[in-house]
C-alpha cells in the first residue's frame, strides 16, 4: 500500500521525555524515534558538544524543534542533583523518564562520593534521578519510568547491599550485580507507587552493536568486537524502550520486565522482596549521607 501521503505518527505530541545516555546508541535512537512522534525531547549527556550535535541531527531528521539537553555526570551525586534541579526549574511536567546511561568497568575506580563506579553509574544514577523527579512524575500522571537493565542480571551473585570499603569483584560480575539492582529497584518502586499513576518497568535491549565498554582498553575492544559480530543494531535494541515509552496499551502496566517487545520473567532473585527492601534502604542511607533529602522516598520501604 502506498503510504506516501500518510499522516505522521504524533502520538507522543506534547509529552516531555527525559532520556539519559542519549548522545549515542539506543538512547540516541530512542530520542530520535520519540521526537518523530511529536514528543518534547530532553536528552542528558556528559558533553555539550555531543548533546548539541545530537539535537541538530534529531531536528534535521524529524523536523521536531522541541528539543533540549542537560549536561550531567550520572555517577556523581551533586551532578545528578543539579540535573534534577535544572529540569524542574524549566519544566513542570515529565511524562517519560528513561534511565538508560550505564557502563562496565574492568578496573576498580571509585567516584568522588566514594562509590565504586559501576554501582554509582548503573544503580545510583537511576536511584538518584528517579528519586529527585518522583514528584514531577506524580504530578504528570499517567507517566512512565523505564529502566534499562540487562540479561546479565541472571549471572548476578548479589545477596545483599555491597560493602564499598571491602575488596569487591569488578568487571562483568559487578556489572551483572548492578543490572540485578536495576530490577530490584524497578519492582520495589513499582509496587510502592502503583496507585499514583506512575508506572515503572525494566527491559533488556539485547547485545547491541554500540561503543558500550569501549573505555576498557583491550578488553573493551573485545566487548565491542563481540557486539559487532553477535549484536543487533541500535535501532533494534531501542524498539522495546520506545514501545514502553509510547504504547497506549501499556499505560497501566507496571513492575514488569520486557525483552524483544514481550513481557518475560526475570531471574528468581530479582523478585526477592526482602533483598529489594534491603537494597532500597541501603540506597536511601547512602544517599542521605551524601546530602539527599530522602523524605519523598523514605516511605517506599
């Protein structure tokens, strides 16, 4: 059928969508696709130059000029705090929050906050940003939180909150533990705010051919080579995120895990409510020590 004259899909028109890690890979594709559907896109990246070039490309390809960016290091508490403050100073509504930025680190590195880098970026980046924006999400209902996890969570060994002062595993195992933490966080939050109109879901994008892991020297090159050989294109990896962000039939679906557009069961450990509660309380305690006003999320125990 010739659809040359078909009307554009503007199903997301006027909805503010905040997307982290959106200057490349599946985050960039997600921003592009949601912009094409009329959404107001706010991307988060670490570089002004990359953010500006990304938005220029999105506008050129979608003719959507309702684009903005905010610069932040999502592994740094004060940077996330400022990001949330800058967002709420400019916007009173948030329909979709996509926590996508993440990484894998093969050598131990701690942030200025004293948190191991993988945990800081992959877990606390999600926890802090969502926590700071929970009120604006509630005021915009129906609204959605989408957390990018990974099938790697099935290889996790997490049995309790990690001790940042002890020697701890690094590399893939810590990455897997943080991806399990993404699910525990998602399910705990979804259950505790299910009556507010805010949905929280997680997803696995698959092995995607991107620059993920590229900062890890020879090992990083091996990760990228594996992704190029066995992975899918970012356009494919982003499909489930886009579905969770925009599908009308999912507006009440919450606390679920999606792979390839389908709702699937995650690992048995990911449904451990006792572990989820311990991880939540630990996250609150760590955040409070760094200066976060946790009153808005303390009741979610």
